[in-house]
């Protein structure tokens, strides 16, 4: 039995998750397979019931499943930003990543020709298109490095975090990036700040070594500031972008932004086995929650990634991705990607159209 933990979260999470479930139900019929969906609360939705963002009950449900399909979390904002609360204690995402050892975060960003107009890139650059994959290390680096804390008082009060990477951690994520490149355009750009940070000197040394094991892959190390610039000037030069946790956080948002809509970007976070968590790259968008206008495509494409990586169902995953392409080519758009002469649809209609094309 294929079991999926379904965690819609809060904000637009529920609305977009409903459409992903519609797609899963269609895949079940069309390919004659069965999934068991195990629903659980997370983020603001869990807080309302348990006063916890990531309750034990939810972890148990995830543990007995083969994959987690995650919506979005945002609330409640007050607890998340007060000084005492920071990082893994209140952020369900960080807790899940650590608990399940989800060290490899894959964030594809591709500019659909039909959506080039929505990109924040200059027209002549957008017209060229791009198709890249950010491979981000997700359970190490400055996010989780110890010590971190706050000390002192008054003007002498200070705060600190630790950026730390072990050789083994760098090797492991680099292997993911180089292997992914073999199924793509065979190029890896490794992002660091080796001109300033000792952690990043080690990062570059280790990735340089791994690159030698992949003579068929074009390899280029690049400073993060340069990469941020190149992404807006010439994004099509990138294929696989390999990053640590912090730089990957930043560059993956930039990559998503230049595609035109955060509502289009899926992601996969994988552990060493087949287990993974799949979620849209965008947030819970509290401002449009409940209006039924959120774009469900990122959630639906995350579902496709889940079928591919956790269930080894390539044909099924392709059928979802092709259905999304088709619906966009046919001119259907949610408000975030609307354009003149296109057919405006809401969240549910978009889900139904995609399911109808599977
Ligand atoms: C992301 C998010 C998270 C991160 C936050 C919400 C903790 O920005 O998944 O990119 O920084 O990793
Ligand atoms: Mg982020």
C-alpha cells in the first residue's frame, strides 16, 4: 500500500491541497493504483488544536507513511517572530526536515514560454527561457549549527549562529547534484563564499573533488553574490545549482521569482531512502487565503515529484506535468498569472482542468 501523509497546514494550504488530492484521485483511476491518504494537522492549523506547530500525533502519521505531501504554513505569526521563539522550536518545516533527515532539497525553476510575460526579468532575457534545478542542503549549515543564542544586556547584548559543514554532509549533497545533472543538461554550478567564509573553503574543496568523479559533467564553482547577479542577467546559463542551506534558501526564492509566479514552483525534500516531503515553494499567502483564487499548480507539481521520487512512478508523474503544460497552453490562468485574452479560472477550476487532462 502506498501511504501519503497529507498535511495541508494553514493559509492557502487547504485550498491548494484539495486540488492535489483531486489529481491523486484521477491518477488512481487512470493508472489503476491505490493510495492511502493519512490526514494530519501542522502549522497554524495544529496550533489552534494542540498549541504546537508540529504535534506528536502528526509526526506519528508521517512516520507510518511513505511520503509527506505538505501544503503551507505561516501562522500564528506572533509566536514565530518573538525573540524567545526562533528556528526549530516553532517552525514545523524545520522540525520535519530534521526529524526525517530530509537533507536534499530539490527546487526546479523553469520559465514556461506561455508565462514569460509574468517574469520579473527583462523581456529580452525572459524570451530566452530557462530551466534550472536548485539542489539545496537542508539539514545542516547555519540553520542548525550549534551554538546559537543570545547573551548579554543593553548595548552589549549580542546574538550568534554557527555556520558549520562536515565533509560528509557536503559530499552527500554534492553527489545528489551531480547525479541530477546526468538526467539534465550536465552542468553543475556550486555556490559558495570561499573568499570570506572558512566553511565555504571546505565546501569548495570537497565539491572540487566530487566533480572529478563526474568527468562528463561541466562544473563551475561560483561566489553567491555573483550567482545572484547571473540569475537575473543570464539565467539560462544554469542547469543544476548546488548550495548550502542558507544560500539555497535565498537563491531558490530568486529563481522562483524570475519564473513569474511562486505559485508555479514545486519542491522535494529527500532523505537517504525513498522517503520525502513534497511542498510548494511559496508560502501560506494569508492575504488571499479562503478566497479560492490561489494557484494550485505548485502543489500539483509537488505531487508529481512525490510520485517520481518516493513511489518510482515516472509515467504517472509525467502525465501530471504534461497535463499542467496543456492547461497553460490552452490559456487557462489563475489571477497570479493572468494575461490579456486568457481564460481566468479559480483554484478549483484549475485543479479540475489539470485532472481532466491526465
Ligand atoms: C523555505 C522557507 C523556510 C526556510 C523557512 C520558512 C524556515 O523559507 O523553505 O525556503 O528558510 O528554509
Ligand atoms: Mg525560503
